[in-house]
C-alpha cells in the first residue's frame, strides 16, 4: 500500500501499531536506514523501541549526517536506549548525500517494511507531506521471502563491517563529529528552525497559493524509563544525561504574583527533558514562541497527588527591541493554577520522567527546609 501523509494517516501511526502487536512480542529485529534523525522523531518512537529491546529484540539504525540535519542528542538517546547505531558519511562528494528512508521489522514469519521519504524526525514521521510504500511480506511465500531478503541485503550493505563509509557510533566519533560541526546539538538545529520560521513569516507566499486544511495529528505520549546512566562505547569523554529528570530551586521570580505569575523558569540545560515543541510562531510584535502540552502527576508537600492535564512548556524569545532580548524557557501547570499559591522561595520542584502511560513527569514539591538536605547547594541539577 502507499501511505500518503499527512492526508491519510501518518507513518508514525503505522509504526506504533505494528510494534505494539502481541504486546511488543511480534517483532524481534528492527532495522532503520535514514538520512536524518532529530529528537523530535526519536522522542516519538523511543518508548516503542525500548519495549522491543526489553523483550530481547534488537534495534539497529544507520543514520546519515549530510547537510548537518542529524543531532548529537538523537544519536546519544538511541544508544542510551540500547540501540545499535552507525553513522554513514561519504566525504568524497557533496553530490552524494546519504538519503534513504527505510524501516524494516522482522518476525519469525513476516517482514513489515516502509520504503519512502520519511526521516526519523517529527516532520518525516507525522507532519510533512511524505509518501511511503508499506509492505507486509509473508515469509511462507517464496516470492515474498525473496523480496524481503533483497531489501534486508540492501540495508545490511551499509553495515560498518561491510561498508567503510559507515562507522559504529561511539564516544570518540560523536565528539569529533560534534567538534567539526557535522553533528550539531539540538539547540543549534533549533536556531536553524527559528531562522527558517522568520523567513517564512516574512515571505510565506500566502498571496500566491491556497492553504490546504489538514487536521493536526494527535500528540504522541512517550514514556521512557532509564535504569542507569550509560557511557557510550569504550571511549571516555562522553556521559549521557541521566534521563530520570531534574530538580529546580524556586527563585523569587518563580513565586512572584506580579511578574508572569504561575510561570517557572526552566534552565535550557533541561530542554530535552520535555516533549518536542511545536513549530515556532512569530507574533505581531516580533517575539517568537514555541510550546508543548502534556500531563503530569503532582505530589504536594504532604504527599497528596493529583493528575494535572495540559501542563505547558514554552520557549519564548522577546522582540528584538525588547529591553530583555534573551530567550527564556518556562513551565506552568496552566489548568491547575491553585497549586502555584503553595510555592515558596527556596522550595524545590523535582521533575521525574514517568513510566506511566500518558504521564510525562511525576513532579514533587520539596519544602525549603527539607530541600536543604536533599539538594543542599545550587539552583538546579539532574536527578
């Protein structure tokens, strides 16, 4: 079948449905070949890849770095999940960008495959106009088994053991590519997105084309539980962020009832702890903002818990002529403003990634007196 995204479903929906079959027991081998990978895409599939690995399966990816559209954090996160990640790059010519997009899942009697235009990004998996051919090949059929074998042979031809333009992603390689600017950070890619958004808002050609109305896709809740912090490969020099969460000591600004009440400043170090942001929007005043919405469970100082829907994370950059032009990231409970009235300067909020379906964070309020023992110094840190 041909999947026409986003008009008729998304590749992400098909991937999730397939991997979840038989409680993630159907497929034992996943192989992915893509030109680009970003956290926006990895966040959408990470929990599902993790379930396959937890059940004893393998997930192998070969990812390109052409046009510097793959992020360092995307590679690191996949490795931290337990995926086998290789990076492909042919430096001989700018005209030979590594550009395939293949997803192949194998079980004992079946191979599911998508071959098309979708990278491992939010756009590729869910938002962009993409066309992919999806096939379910039944291995009891000689003809279909041969088709599956040919496709798998093509994927395997990019394995580092066979192809010298591919290398296993380890600490030394990741650091060197990042230092050379070939594997940028998510922050760098985000600045590229903002620049593109500014250009688009200045010249969208809306007067020349009619806009096709397409419903917004449903949000994908991703819940990943990491048991430990892992090193990448045998080399030293890189330690992946412990993804259990982070803590933040509340400042006078955070608890103020006069200056942006209810909004808590979040250090940019923790941007990747939150769900992927929406596309940036330029306001009439020239300010820029992007946000994401998600559900959390909040535990107050007495141990009582409440589920809070549609908590919001936002990155806001004031207009260029604003007296404080620096961008800020903020968090708010939004639909549960009463909880803000219980906060005091010096209290600590602990944000822990949740393993419960549909819940992004478990957030605990630690009063200032107890916080001095649990987090005796500093304004914030990883948990």
